[in-house]
C-alpha cells in the first residue's frame, strides 16, 4: 500500500513538473513566433523600402529614356522648327519624371553615393547633348544621313555612358533585393524549423504530461473504484461529518444494503440510527458523545434491521479530527453479527469437539471391554476344552461357546472397519439385481432365532404389493436392517415384541420406494437424544454401555449407509414404551418377463390373522391371483364363517390361518374347522412368522395340510396353491445343509499360516475332496507346474504370504503355457476384505474372493459355482 502511495506521489510530482515545462515551452514558442514574424517583416520592409524602390525608379527612368530616344528618332524624317519645338516640349516632361526618379534612387540606394552622383552627371551630359542636337536640327533642315551621323558622333557615346551607369545601379539594387529575399527566406525557414521543433517538443511534453495525468487519473479512479467496491461489499459503513460544510458530508454506498434504508447524506451522525435502536442503546450513544475533550469513541449496540426483520449487532467507532481549523467526525459502523455468531459457533464446535473426544475415549474404553469379553470367552473355553479332553459333551459345549464368542467378536471388528471405511470415504454402494424374497427369508432366519433365545416375539409385516426382485445394494441394506434389529433385540426385554414392517410408499416405471420400520417395545429413547444416537462413538448415555453393552457404532453406520443409498433414516420413541426406527430407501425395478400363468379364478379362500396389515397384504396377493377372498381377525369368526359357507353350500376351498392369534390360536382354530365341517373339508394352510419345526408335530395332528412362513410373497402363494391343485402339497421342511459333495475333486490350498491351513483342510475335508497344501506363492507355482494338466480342480489362494504373494502367483499361473492355466478356478481366501482388495483379486486373474474369517456356507456356494 505504501509503495502504491509513493508511486502516486512521484507521478503527481512528475506531472506537475511536466505541466510547468509545457507552459514554459508554450511561452517560448510564443516569443519565437513573435520574433520570427518581426524579423520577417523587417526583411520585407528592407526589400520594399530599398531595392524595390530603386529598381522601380530605375525601370521608370529606363522607360522615360526610351521615350526620349523614340521622340528624337522622329527628327530623322521631319525636322521642321515646329516639330523640334514639339520634341523639346515632350522631352521636357520625360526629363522632369527622370529627375523625380533619380531623387527616389538617391533616397533609397544602399550602394555608394558616388554611383548616384555619376548617374546625375551622365544625365546632365545626356540632356546637354540632346539640347545641342535640337539646336543643330533647328538651324537648318537636315537630312537623315546628317542626323544619323550627328547621333553617332555626339549622342551615342553619352547614351551608352548613361545606360551603363543606370545598369550598374539597377544591378546593385537587384543583388540587394536577392540578398534581402534570401535572408527573409532563411529567416522563414529558421522560423519554420524552430516552430516545428518547438511544436514537437511541446507535443512530447504535452503527451508526456497527458500520459502521466492519465496514469494519475487512472490510479485515482482505480483507488476510487476499489474504495467504492470495498465500501459496497464489506460490512463497514464509512461516514464523514463536516459540521461547517454539511454539503461535503459523505456516507459509503453500502449503507442502504447494511442498514436497510437510504440515509440522508447531509445527516450522517449516529443519530440517524436511533429509530431502529432501543432506548437503552440510544442513551448510551448520547452519553458517549457528550464527553468533552475526547477524540475517539467506540461502542456496540443492537440494531433492528427494518428490511430483514431481525436483530443485528453493530460496532461504532468515531474519530474527531481537526484540519485547517475545521472540525470533522469520521465514523466507522461495522456489522459484527457474523463474527459474533461465528464466535458462538466456534464455541459450540469446541464444545462438540470436546464431547467427541470424550465420546471417542468412552468408545475406546467400551471397545476394550467389548473385545476383551469375547476374547476372554474364547481363551477361557479353549482352556476348559483342553482340560476336558475325552469329555465329548463338555468339549462340544466349549466349542459352541467359542463359536458364539468368535461371531460376536467378528461383528465388533466389522463395525469398526465399516466406520473406518465410511470416515475415509472408501465405502462403495454396489447396486445389482437381488432376490428380495431370499433376502427376507435369510434375515428372518437369523433374527428369529436370536429373538427366540431372548423370549421376544419377532414378526415381519408387509404393507402393499412388494416386488420380489429389486435393484440395489443388498449387502448394505442387510447391514442397515440387521443393525436396527440387533439394536431392538438389545433394548427389548424378555416377553417384548419386535416388528419389521415393510411398506411400499410409491413407485413409477423405474423406481420403487420402500419404508422399513423396526418397532420394538424396549426402554425407549429420550427426545433430546434422537440426534445423539446417530453419532459415531455415541450412546444415549453412559449407563447404556454398562447395562446393554455395544460399541455405539451400529446406528451411525446405518445412517451413513442410508444416506449413501439416497435414503433417509429417522427415529420416534416413547421412554418406557418402545422405539420405532424408520428407513426409507429407493430401489430400481427389475423387469420380470416371467409372469405367472396360473389362474385361480373361482377359488374361495378364507384368511384369518389378527394383524390388519398382514390380512390386507394377503388379500391383495390372492386377489392378484384371481381368488375370491374373505378375511377375519380371529379364530372364532373363522370357524363361524366356515360353518356358514358350508350351510349355504358355498364352502371355502382353502383356509389360511395364522398360528399366533388371541383367544384361540391357529392350531385350535384348525381343529374346530375340521370338527365342524359337515361336507367338504377345506385345505388348511397354517401361516406362521416363527420356526415351523416348533409346530410341525402339533399341526399334523390338527390336520394342517401346508405350513408357510411369513412374510408372504406372491410366488410363495402361487407355488403353494399350484401344489395344492396338483395334489403335491407337503409339510416337509427343507433344512439348509452346510455340506457339499466334492468327491473326485482335488483342491490346492495355498496358506502360509499353519493354523489357518489346518482349519481349511479340516472344514473342506468333509466334502470328500482330495486336499493338498502349499505355504507360499512360489511353492504353489511349483506344485501346479509339476502336475499334469487337469490334476487340480481348484486353487484356494491366500494373498499376503512370504516369498511370493497370491496376486503374483496367480498372474504367473495364468501366464503358463498349458491348457488348464487359464481355466483352473482360483479363489482368493484372505483377510483383506475391502472392495478394492476384491477388485485387485479379479484383476490378478482370480475367479472370486472369500473373506476371512470364513463363512462355510459362502465357501461351499462359491466353490460349487466355479467348479461346475
């Protein structure tokens, strides 16, 4: 800023000097012009007064002499006395004029005076000679020859003398004329040269002055523009109040924007704000300015903005300045609202940061406890098993508990890893087509068993027509719902109930929105903690971790995943009565060309369920299939409706009865329907949200034909009704088997850790496959290279190994010159579980990726898939 100011002062100084020089040059140019004109006029006067008059007089004399000579020539022919007298009179006139011209020459001739004197004597001699000639002619009549002779002898010599003298004077005058003209021309050229030179110098100085003036003006203009721009955009109002010259008062252009009204420039004192300030601040400002002898005041006050209808906080600084015996007040009004709000936000951020630090410290403490608990179980049960070798039942119990503790520990580790990936931005949403029916069945199987162990009722309810195939990230959806359900299981006491209600909220040709509500009858959440429970490392209060355990990450992870999937998550709760978590997510619609060709038109069905949503959903599905449906919400009415239909000879073909209903349950209802049937006995389908194996025996005894599990899908009902129509309905339950038949297959297990290698061999040994092992990538290459083509059917490859890792080993195997190098299935079996690790495996040439710790079901499924 100081450099710019110095430059401006320097330019001002140079421009002032240039202006002075310009004025001096103009004065010099004026004097030079006057001098040049005066000199030129002097030369012109010299020419006019001297050579010009002499030359003019000489030409007149020459003319007069010529006239005299012509007049005398007449006497050659006629020389009578009258003619001679006439010649004498005429010649006298010419003589008089010649005398006058000689006087003019004498006055103006610049040559030697002797030249004029000689000319006068020559004229006198010429006059005397002509007078004698007249006397000679007048005496007697003369012949032309006599006259010619006389002229030759007496007149010609005189004439030549006179002509010669006159010519000399005229030549001198002509030379003088040429001299004066040359001097005048030189003076003119000099004047023109000096004028041009002076003009050029003046132009140079003028343009220099103009350039400097433009630079100065531009800099001043830029400074003014910058000041105007600054004053328009900053939150500072500048005011200058001159008490003696109010017309010179100034207020910056941003005043209207900041104050909300256009102030009067002539009144720029703080009093212009009084209409928008409360009385306390007005009085404070008045007292401040009433102090004597002060040159600086400052204060802060609250300002009610007239346009924004909200309160602002302004800071006022005023300076008293004396300049040239005049008193001025310079005031700066600053909008401090944003800064004060920022300070408050920083204070809040500091508080939140401290809370976050405390939360992380508490989280680490909880994690230490949470991790050590299952680790203690694993180590303790291992020691107990070692102490009870030979006691198979005790060892089996220890192994079961070790397995439970291991799974709990894995859940904890996965939560921490998921949170780490979310915070680092490494989480990816991978959308693909998935079977929502299979998804829900798997979810139901997992949660139902956990709820059963805690004596908690668990039910899944559908509202609306839910598509069986969706396009989305099933893995992240499973994590979201499992976290919410696990949370509900944790906080719901024995005898409570958990409901997962899934509602189709809206859809179009490309997208469907589903609402997932997890409703529990647990302890509830205080309203002020709604936001807190979604924060990472946070729990509602410190007692939660002591009473219920947990890391405080589950809900935070669910919220992050929901947002990444463009959905929303919310919570509502009543303390002591229960909590509802609501997740709304979009899914793509999967076009299904395989429409059901079954038509159950005319089929009469009765549905009995105490849940209104389940009743509505079941009726919707059956109506889609063409069935005629009646509904009831209890067993008594179901029995009555069956009896009434049989009496009216409109018997039901099928009765779908819920197992758990108030008053009388589904089993009892079935028994009464069977007992009361007097003609056609309807097909009985028992519908349950629980494990069908628990009621299979009782249902058979009661006469149930088919057991189906909730939630119901259209395909489930279609398959059951089709089986009933064809007579193939069965109560047998197909249980998932964690075994596969790989007999006749040879697998190469590449694993550097002996314990992990032993586990893999033991788990895969039950499949009947022949197993070989290698302890690093180099050993795996050698075994594969030394085997005949087709010897190995599969390679399970660890990634991080000494000597050579799994990526490099796979690339070398794929590059070998043998027919099975490109075709042999290679599965990565590694603890590297991130998505980019899976991508690296595929890029290296592997066919799939199995994450450790291994899920035996996943292992069997992936092996079966790649060795088909």
